């Protein structure tokens, strides 16, 4: 694909990379670095959409390409926005809070067209139901190191799969990129007109 229509994933997440690649889309990867702190009173869906757009625009200012995909995921449980845990104690606290209850996983995505300075943005929500967790399950999972770069301290596609009783909504959204919606946004914005998909 020519640089003029090149798609760039503005994320260092290997999970997002794998998901987008699974759709047969050709793209480059260029990670951005922005402040991810929520604004005072900012609703979770607005927060992740703002960060997704900011990531896409920030990378567009530094990388070659035309279309830039940004994404950000949070877990929301009983009103708390859970990002990545700060340490093992924070991961344990999050997992105990998720134990035996339903929570929302919200991913905001943005597909930014640098040529037109326009973006398609949306937040996708999936409800996830955790089984009641045992102390030894939580400690064994934390010992793997997996929780530390995951929103809500878990990865549904990894060692935490046995903790999830069921989900309502998009599975790929819980992994970190709502693939169906992102591919449709790429089509609507014109990024896939000449791409393999």
C-alpha cells in the first residue's frame, strides 16, 4: 500500500497488534506517549474516546501514513475507573473488587484521517461477569506478572480466562480493540478502499 493511504496503529499493545493483523489489514505500528489521567468528572466513555483520539493525533504528528488508529481501555466496577495497577497490592485490590460481580470493559477507539483532519471515534462497552475468586487464585495470577500492564489487572485472553463466567458484548473489546467496529470505521473513512481486508 502506498504511504499516502498507509494505516498506522498508534499503540504498543501486542494484543491490539494481533487483533488488527487477524483482520488481514496491512498496517505499521508507532506507539505514542500521552498523559492518560482522567479529567475531573470525566465519564469513562468520554475518557477513553478522548485518549484514543489524542493517541492517534499525537502519532500522526510524528509518523508517516494517512490513517491512524488509537485505542484506550478501562475497566469500570462499582463506579471506579480501573486502569493498570500500580503494584501487586493494587492488582490484588482490583481483583478482589471484581470477584463475583459484573463490571464494564470500555474501549474507546479513534480512526484519524490526517489528510482530512477528521476522525471517527466511539466507545464500545462489554459487560464481564467474574466468578467468585479464591485467595490462592488471585495470588497465583499476580505471581505470573500478567496483571501489571492490563486495565483492571486481568487479561481475558490469558491467565484470567478461567475467572470469567460470561460476557455480554464484544470479546475483542475486552482484549483491547473492538475489531468489528474498528474495521467498519476504517471502511467508512476510506482507509480500506485499496487495502487487503
